[in-house]
């Protein structure tokens, strides 16, 4: 499991470094996930080497939302003042994500053809 955690955090760290040094407008963890996907696809990393570590992180995923919940409580007055843009942005982005996901599924040859 230690090897899997090192691999997962190594890809995240590499993504963060690339973002910092190249000035990319994408979060480092997204770049790290893309690098991990590429490595898995090319066979550079075996799925079995990260499975146990990934399952451990998923088991405790709820704990990763505690800081966000605390942030909501901390900035409740700001959220109360700016609720309309937050709701509009959330609704619009939800529909955009659903549309892009459906388009990508059709493009990749999903069952809807």
C-alpha cells in the first residue's frame, strides 16, 4: 500500500510542479490525474500497484469534505449575501457538465448510438 500512496502523491506532486513552473491555468491535481491516466494507459503503472491505496483513500473520502464544511460555516455571512450568483453559477455549471459528459459519451461511442 505504501508504494501505491507514493505513486498517487507523486503524480499529484508532479502535477503541482508542472503547474507552478509552466504557469498552467489548470489545478495541479488535475494535471497529476491526467499523468496518472496516461501512465496507466501506456502500461507504465500497473493498476494493481495503486488499487489498495486508492481504496483506502476512498474509504475515508468523507473526511476530505470537513475543511469545505468548516469554510462554509466560516463564510456563512458572505454566502448569504452572494447567494444568487452562487446558485446561478452552480446550476449553469451543472448543466454544462452534464452536456459535455453526454457529448463525450456519444463521441467515444457510448450505448446511445
